[in-house]
């Protein structure tokens, strides 16, 4: 493993603090090639107070995952030579309280694999020591476990694990390319939540699941519960897993 990546357990500790006083401030928000998870998008579009479809149109680009074959979403960099994040300013992140999981976790990176024998997720954290980053010279010492709690990462991990399960199912049961119809359904259910909600209530896209009235009432207003349902519906409709 590269010397820039140091494996850590949950009880291992490290020193780090990012601040405006550092000469490298905002450097990690440039030269952007950043993957966004469904929960990242949920938090960001709500932070901005705009529909998911508008967020996706204005701030993201769609690609096909080279290994999974599933639609993936990345930030569309600001139109400058620096390829910086569209939400970074001279004073830092303008969406800080709803920043994506990869930003929130930094300087750690979370690697998740799935055991073929047990089907259980295997979690590993790496300390990412980029040469330009000066944040390791200041701040208090935290364990990985403390950092996860302090940065509000747990809900992101839990939601992202639901996506990991779908990727695993795709690799196991549908290694070939998705049909156009399946790609569109996956994209809408994962990323374009507001459109997916309207398709549930106005077009009956999940009528075959016979959702009860309580569930329907909840997902009218609760985006997190809607996302959980949408990911579950992908498992059912694309892979036949209930």
C-alpha cells in the first residue's frame, strides 16, 4: 500500500484540523473528480432548497461505473482552470453542514468490501496523507471512532451501505450491461428522489409493491425514508430480492 495511505482501526488515533490559517486551505477542493452517493445528493439538494432534478442538472455529471455498470454521479467542477468544487469559496465550504461523505470523512477514507463467504460488509479506514496537506500539524488527537461521531459520518455510512448492497447484487446477478429502462429506473430511484416521489404518487411506479397508507404518508415528507424505500425497490424490481 502507498505510504500516503495508512490503515487505521477504529481505536487508532491521529491529529488533524483544517482551518483558514493553513496555506493549503481549500486545496483539497480543487482538481475535482468527486463521486456523490444518493444520500450526499439528498442532503445537498435540501441544503440548497432545490428539487433533485435541478441539482443534478446544475451541479453534476452522469457516468457509467466501469466495474458495476451502474449510473454514477460526480460533481461538475466550476468552470475554471482549477476545476474547483462549485460550493467552495475563499472562506471555505458554503454547504459545510451538508457536505458529502468523502469531504466529511477526510483525512480518512472508508473502504468497504463484502465477504463472499458471509455476505457481511468489511470496513477499513485509511489515513490519507497528501503531501500538500498541513492539517496534520495542528488540532486535537482523535480516534477514528471519535472522528466518525464528531463529523456526523455514521448516518452517511449507514445510507451508503444500502447502495453497496445493490452494487454487490448487480455484480452477482446481473454482470452484463443494464437495459436502458433499468438504467433510467436506477438513476431516478437513487439520485432524482423528488421525481421518483412524483412517479410513485402520480404515475404508480411502485403500485405493484402494494405500499400501505402509512408508508405512503411517511414518504410524502421524509426524504430519508423515501431513499430507503427507493433503494429497496431497486432490489425488488431489478434483482427480485425482497
